[in-house]
C-alpha cells in the first residue's frame, strides 16, 4: 500500500516506510489491520491537494482524497492603539475565523508574557470570539496585548493606560481636547515655516471626563 500526492506525483509512503523528507508526514498501520492511515501534522495551506492511496494488485486499486486546509484569520477588534484611563476596565475582543478545536486553543499575552487568567471563547457558526476583560486597569498594564491561537496567526493591539488626563506631548506643541462622550478628539498644531496646519487625532475608548480641557507642554529651557 502506498500514498502519493497526485499534484506532483510524489511518493509519500510505501508500506510502513516514509519516503518524503517532510517529517510532518507519517504512516499509521496496525499489524494485520486493514487500514493504512496517512497522517500530516501541523497542516499548512501548501498541503492542499489530492492524495491517493494505491494498492499494488492486478489490476491496481486506488482511492483519492481531496484535502482543503481552512486557514485561521485572527483579529482583535477595534483600533490598533487603545487609550484608557487608569482605574477603568480593559475589554478586548479577539475574533477568530476558521476551525478552532477548543477554548484552550486561544491564549492572551501581555508584552509576550502569558496572562494568568481565564478567557471566554464563544463559538459561532463561522467565527469564534475570545474576550479579555481586566478591571481596575493600572499603569503597569500599558503594553502590547496579543491574541494567540494554538495554531495559526496572531493579532496584537497596543494599550495605553493614562493616569488622569495626562498625555505625553512634545515640547512647544499645544494639545487641546474636546469631549464627545465615548470618543475624544485631540487637535495638535503642526508647525511649518510657511503654512500653519492642524492635525486631528481621534483616540477611541477614552472614558470621559477630563477635569482640564486644555493641556500645554512645559516650555523648553
């Protein structure tokens, strides 16, 4: 009994021997049994194609299987940079499109270190959703958060925990904020030797209110 890949006529296994140099491929067969199972670990999109099991009889017998690999798509919802005030709740939602075996297949990391708390995974017909909720956020929680399935790509977001209304502003640049409820709009002048321009920065997820609406950076000495 042999397994071949019909796309390129590559012989993968023959009997209990494996002929491909790709160590992800192996053959499983119980002595005296009827089944010869081709196993592929860590499936990748390049593994898609038609595989054929051939029995060396006269006439030859064969059976073909078409393999399709569904690749995971992982995305943390919202902007790539999140700003929250100290003491508020950090709520991140990671949406995973594609096959997901179990809730334990998804982990969250803060600055590449695993977060030691449980997260919930809600499985839907097409998507799975993992939520990370941290209450009473502290300044130390500032950093990069990653949603990492056990297999497949990951997604990350930068979280900035702000103490009160303080923001780092470069010297000689004024910052003015306008509170619109759940969204705050910041206007910073961009100085130009000939033309004065203004840049609008919309920072989402900043809970109101700020006690001071106008902030100016200290003058350079």
